[in-house]
C-alpha cells in the first residue's frame, strides 16, 4: 500500500532566471539559480541579479573541469554544490564550493568514482548526506540502472559511514531517471525529489535494514531537480525554493501546514 498523499503545496511567488535549469538554493537575502556550469545570484526582495559564475563551456563539453552542477546548498557563507561529469563515463563526482558573496570558486573536493553520480549534498546532524544517482539510459553505466541510487552518510573526511537504498515503489515513480534533489526536513524526515515529477517523497531512516521507509508524498509545483529549504520559514509553515525548468523560473512554495 502506498503511503498517504498530503494536500498540495502552495505557490507563493516566482522569478525569471535563465540559470534555473538544474535547481535552486537560498539564504536569508538571496536565492541562487543553478544550471550545468553557471550560477546566478538574485536578491529575494526584488528578483534583481547581483552576481554570476560562468564556467568553461568548452571544457565542460569535453567532460573536464566543472561539467554538470546538479544542486547547491548554502552552508554558512559558502555555496556547496554537488557536481558530476554527466553524461560522460565512467561516472565521476566532486564537491564544488563557491563564496556566496561573490560566487568566486573557492575549492574542489574530488570524490572520484563512487558507484553513482552525485546529485545532492547537505549537512545533517554533524555529517554530510548525499545522493548518488544511476540511470537506465544516457549517462548510465552497464549493470546499474535507475534502481541503484544510493543515499550515503559521510564524515568530514568524505568517507562513507552508512549507505541506504530507496524502496521499490519510489524507484518505480522515479523511473527511468533517479533521485535528483534531497534534504532533511525540520521533522527529521528525508525529503526527496526526482528529475521531473511534481511531487516530494518523504522517507524515514530505518531502525533495521538498509532500505529507507516511504511515509508520505506531497504534490508540489516544481518541475526540476534540486531545491532548498527557505531558512526564513516559520515554525510549521515550511517553505521551499525550487524551479520550473521549462520556463526557467525559480519558485517559492509552502508545504501544507503541520
């Protein structure tokens, strides 16, 4: 039996941003629109663009340097981004870090080959948590299709200390793509999104075994991969910044009140 589906999320506002192709990140005063090798920084108050970072397009096409930023998260004064060489093979991943004030690239953490493509990365209870995607078509490796994503817990040295699989019903909903956005909510649940599906899956870490427990679904007005919790959300009125890829929009929406 599938878990319950909640009332849908409500759109609060939206902004045009040409970089809104992969996802969005947000802090108290600005939001960040993300595409493969380009990031735009915008003021929340009026939607004005105030900074941008643009990578080396020729190198990206050749599978070198920064190729495919999948998502970013604001952590302190840094924009910490999950990056992969998709669709090049073998899959290789890294963490790319930018200064939120200027969008200057600060450093890179090469994770190398990790049995999947790094799609999202967050801090939770003193550890790094990350999603590694696998695909059934373009960008996939033989023997690992959409059924093989991993949710990994890592220490501060980027060594994995735990790894979880997704339940079969969630995998079926994501097919043929994979889990593309994720973060832990204020309630301690893991919230995951796919590549295109307009819904958010709520999952719980299991007390036994290595398969996450699917506990709920929230219909949401996002059509894109990565998203972020709004840090200015009020208690019980949780807000998210995501994107609509087809219209290059960053969207702020509120989940049903808890």
